């Protein structure tokens, strides 16, 4: 920090103004008395989440589950609430549109019809450490916008889970509500005749957003003027049917959502006439190495979709992190991804009855790519589909709400070094005692874990995963439900829950006043 020459009078005035001010401490000239300190991890103070409109089916049954882990140092104040995207928060003093869902264990805001009093939040959690659930039915449930601050903000996670008994996209559909952003990649979409895929764009802000949607197929960018400059009005959600953006049928597409102005939440709803459907969450940012965690061990079809955003081609080594270590799938040792083009590879039943995660690494030169897996369970006319995007590591902590006593599988992989993690089952939404258990994941392996269940569980519960030592860990949680013989399921990856943020160490430094 530059030292400013001050007169006695000016120095006295400045001293009164800056006493108690936290400044970054500059190293001493000799380098012996002070040194740079590492950034400290502090709880975030505010979090925003966006949930897309769940379904267009009249027989859809949707459940929302909200959970905030107890975070040390988060303070005692604050609140969280989930509202229709068309409503402003209560702090803005605006009435809503009168639509929403009923709440449980939080504020009761409506009945099974999904209607509530104008301006009332859909869900209002009462305390961190305990999930809150709400449900709605039918095709008119709106997109939701959530905000949390104070002790409710660190790690706040909301899961949207929809069950559709019949029709296009029948099965179990799940998505983790996302934070607003300006750039999203979705490898794994399609405009083929059997698919009905929508990009849902939700704008939480007071001003309109402008979005470009680009579609990349096996031959590169699909020409379309319709996808340019799509307006998303303030406090609204726009579902965009992908087939209206391109004339040709494409089995494998990469969707790029680029926000020119403002910010949005984005997710792709991929629905199939015969093999069910699910939400396709955005892939991790383009990278030379990727991990796609949590392939169900009974998967009958696994399809890899990859895309290299730049002009350079990518050559990737394909390996499966199995319970016994990293193995190379026979006949699929490598995959070549042409720059600007979408590449798809059928891996078949690559897991062969064991837990698995796909690990992609460069064979030589590292070229950034995005990727996702289309996973199918079941056979014949009893198939169900889900998607697994490339995921960031768990980081400091990952959170997975909406778990029941049965039907949840937690999959953890350590692609590099071995790691030790602590998994905690929260209290239940209607009662129960938290339980924690420690697991060691060997290097290069994937372990499927039947999650710990809270003592005396009533209702649903949340899982948190916290690495204790070792290398990076990637995770995913699978929800399963039998549906007239169809193995309905949905998979959500578990990146860091953004509960903390790095804050540079600071201390008082009055050296700025020295002459």
C-alpha cells in the first residue's frame, strides 16, 4: 500500500476517519515481520436459487425439498423463502400472482390445488439443519425464485422432484435448483422426433435479460436466427422448445446458453416418448479433464456426449472408476472430439453390475471440453432415462436434500488420490436424530453407499458430504422409485454447495498515516 505524506492536521483528520478500518497488511520491506496470509473461508451471507416450472403434464406430482446445513459462524438471523418467479419478495412490497404450492414443516401457504394467498412464499424454512417440503400437482405449477440470507444462506439447497405416471417423459424427473448465471453448456439434448426438449430460462431480477441459444450438432453450429436475442422479461420464466430453433432432426446436441445482458437460471427438460425423461443440468465449465460421477450399477445403456467449444480438437482417454480401480472400457479406450462439433459414443452397459464413474483425461495436449451421460435403466418398453453432467468436485461440502428411508444411493469417487469423507444424515422433516459416518474412498475408485439414515426418521432428510483428507472427491445421488415395473430414477451430481467464500485475511493497518 502506498504511503501518503500527510500534514499534522490532515493526519489527525485521517486518523479519525480510518481508525478501526480493516486493510490488507503489506509485507515489511525486509520480509521478516509480516507475510501474506491465506484467505479464510467465511459463510456466505446471501444465496439465490431458481427452480424451473416442473411439468406440462396434468398428472404430474411435484415435491420441493429445501435444506440449509448448520454452518459454523453463520450467525443467528436471516430467513429463506421460495416464491413464484412472477412475484417479488416481501421486502419489495409487491403482491404476487396468487399461484404457488402448499408447504409442510414451514409456513402453510396453500392446498393441493397449488393456489395460495397473493404474495405468500411457497416455502419458508424455520431453521437450518431440518428439511422443509412442499408439494403441488398438475401442469400449471410456476417456476420459482428463492432467496436466503443470514444463517439460512450457507449451503442452501432446493431439490425439485416430479413423478409423471404416463405419457411423454413418464418416470421420475429431478433437478437441483440453480443459482443465476450468464453462461451454460448442456451436452445431451436432442431435437429427434421422439424427443421433446425445452430450455427453461428464469429471470429473477427487476430488469429484462437477453439470451442467445446456440445448438451444436455432429457437423457444428446449427444455423438459426430464432435463437438470437431471446428476451426474458423481469420476474418471469420462458420455456424454449429446441425443435423451433433448428430445422434438422438431431439425436445428439450441445446447447449453449449465453446471456448478453442480465442473468438467468437455465436447465434443459429432456422428454422421450418411450424411454421417459429427466432434467439435464449444466455441465461443469469446459476443462481438459472431467469426471461424470454416479452411473447406476444396473444401467443398461450409457451414452457419452462431448463437445469442444473452441476450434481445437480434443483427444480424451476414457476410463471407468470402478470399485476396484480405474479400468478402460473395451473398444472405447479414447474418444476424438472435433472442435465445435458434438461427438457421441455408445458405451453400452459399461458398469456391468458395479458402481462406476466416467473419468475423461487428455491423451496429450489438454483441450477444454464439456460432457454429459445419457443413462438408461430397464429393457424393452420399460426403460427410464436420466442424465449425468460432468461435475465439479465436492469441495468444502456438498448437500443433497430429498432422501427417504429407501430409494437413495450415494455414489462417491476419488479419481486421483484416496480420500476420507464424512457423510451426515440430517434430522427428518417431521422428526429424527442426525447421524454421521466416515468413509474412505480408495484412489481411482467409485463406491456406492447406502446413506446413513437418521435415528427415528419421520419424513425426508438431507445428506451432506464433507471431505476430511486426501484428494478431490466427486459425488452423485440417485433417487429410485418403482413405477408399474419401470425402474424410474433421477441422478443429481453433488458439487460444492457454495456455503463458504474465500475472504482475504485483514487486520488494522495505520501505517497509511505515517509521514
